[in-house]
């Protein structure tokens, strides 16, 4: 087996980018194999993602990992009450999409 050198760096970076692109496309392909009765949830998830701000998505992601609002605030450098406001707005948007 050959040793990898700095001269191979560009080829390695290209390979990593291609692998990431392939993985993303494969995930999209697999996501299409959802039964029609569950497809509405997938479409709703896309809609919710699109209408939430980046910060709201960050708060949502951490909240779904069982972070407390205090922990979310510490993680994101925001106040506990601000984290709660973001969470409230996410829930409001979710309920508007799933009606």
C-alpha cells in the first residue's frame, strides 16, 4: 500500500467532495421511497424547514435532543427566554403547517 503524501491532497479533497455529494444524492433518492400515507409528513417537514429561521432550526435541533432551554441558551450564546421564544415560534409554525 502506498503512503499518502501532500501531493495527493487535491485528489483526496476531490474524493471527499464527491463522496459527500453521492451521500446527499443517495439520501434524497432513499427519501422518495415513502408510502403515500406518510409522504405528507415528509412534505410538511420540508415546508417547516423552509419557513423557520436558521436560529429556530438550531433551537429545534437542540430541543429535540432533550436540551433544556437553559442549556440551549448556553450552547447558542442566547438567553433562556430567547430560546423559549424561538421554540414557541417553531411550534407555532409547525401547527400552522400540519393543520
